[in-house]
């Protein structure tokens, strides 16, 4: 009886230690995403049509709103569809604020361009909006937003970035919901003036 109890206790202790070691070695799990006051990391990503979008080039025109979608976790996310619809409904207000809106669509690299095009469907994007793809999560990993679980891609996130590249607002959801409303993004942009 004592031997069985000791073996069970050692097994539990060893499992806990192994889990901690694996988590500590996982850089994506231990590194923090960008926060308010941080300089936004520059990136260049392509639209599904192959047009290059560079953050620092956009910032020369004015502030930017960076929205990280779930992309393609094996299906088109209905919450992402709703969020993009709300952003497009507020397109004129974003234009009046002088902001570019960049939506990042992460997922496995194979056919991601096609998946992003399917996501857009018949919607057309205004001049100051971009949907860019993040094949194989290069951007998502660099921003430490990778949701590395079955049927997941990235934690939904929103960043408002001023012309100097400083993050003035950041919201990262740890679930599928918790998205930043367009109204909140626009309020944050007004505070930059």
C-alpha cells in the first residue's frame, strides 16, 4: 500500500515537473504580446491578391488600427465575419479619423490566400482598409498572439497605433469573443489628436 501511494505521488510530481518544463521552453507561451506604450513591430504582409502592406509605410499617412482575426482555424469564423462587417459599416468614420485599418488573417500557409478571399466574399474594402494574410503564423508568433490549440490560430486582438508607431490602445481576447467594438477604436483614435 505504501509503495503504491509513493509511486502514485512520484508519478503526479513528475507529470507536474514535465508540464512546467515544456511550458517554460515554449517561447510563444511565455513571451508577452505588445502592450500600450510599446513600439509596434513593423511587418510587411500581402493581401490575398498579392499587394504588399507595410505597417511603417501606412503610419506615414496617419494612425493605424491593427485587428488580428482568427483567420482560418478550419472554418470561417462567424465572430470575425461580424467584426469585419461592423468595421466596414464604420469605414467613413475611420477615414475621417485619418486611420488605415489592417486586418490580419492567420492560418496554415497552404491555400490561405484562397481562404481569405472566401472570407471576404463579395465585400469590397475601402481604400484605407486592408486584409492581409499571415501564412504559417509568422506575424502571429512575432506579436506573441498564437493560440496554439486544436482548431485555433490566433487570439483576437486590436491595437491602435499612432503615427510614431507607439501602441496607444491594446485589447487581446483570450476567447473567440471579447472583440473591440468599432466605436471603441474610433474613440481611441480621437484621443490621438
